[in-house]
């Protein structure tokens, strides 16, 4: 198709087409099909950085599609895969994404974005999952204690107590179990 040709690495005008699309053409579009087709074309052409640029324009700086769940998911997932330094900012700025699914991917062996997974779980009030990331992946009992104190849920305390017990902190574990 046309997108395939213009986004081909052989096209000497490729950069101009990408810039024009990202800067002007797509951000002004109100048509979901145009947005979808363009996003798919950038994905097919394997242009993750340009896709991030495009999605940022549409989702972070636009109005029409700023709450679109699929585009928010795609922006975070693309960043996880190709520009992990941006992920935390997106987690804080976006509110309509599939938190648990994205956190699982962030936490996976492939990406190991544990702080980001913790933030996602915390933001979505999935406190048991959040403390599990602190205890099992970040292995940070001190932060686990602080987190348990802040959310004060019995199941969170129970997960903390088990981790304290595993670390031979018997007195602390007993205190956590009774909370």
C-alpha cells in the first residue's frame, strides 16, 4: 500500500513524510480510521520512536483521542519495548490504560521495569500486587513496610509478614500478621 511505500527506508522523502504526519496531518485529524491506519503503518514499518512521537502528539497533546484506551496502551507498551525511560512519565500522565496487563508486561523477565510496575499497581489501587513487586522483585522490605503502613490493608500486611518471616525477622513478622 501507499503507507508501505512512503515509510520504506528506500524512500528519500521518508523523514519529511514522517515529520509532516507527526507534526501536522494526524494531530489535526478527527477521524479514528485515519489515526488507526497511520498507527498501524508506523507499527508495520517498525518505527517505534516515530510511533511514540506520533502517539504523544495525539494522546498527550491532542484532545480528540486523549482518552482513547487503545492508544494509551499502545503508547506505554511501545515505550516499554523501545524507550523505557519514558514509561514512568506516561504512567503518571495517563489515566485510561489497562493497568494490570501493562504492569505484568513491565514486570516480566523481558523488561524488568519493576518500579514502573509498582507505580501502575499503586495507581490502580492493586496494593497486593504492588507490595509483591516491592518484596519479590525489588526485594525492598523497608519500602514494603512503608507501603503497608500507607495503604493499611490486612492482605498487604499478610504478604509483608510472610516476606519478613522469610528474612528471619520474626518479631516484625508477628507485628505485621496482627495488623
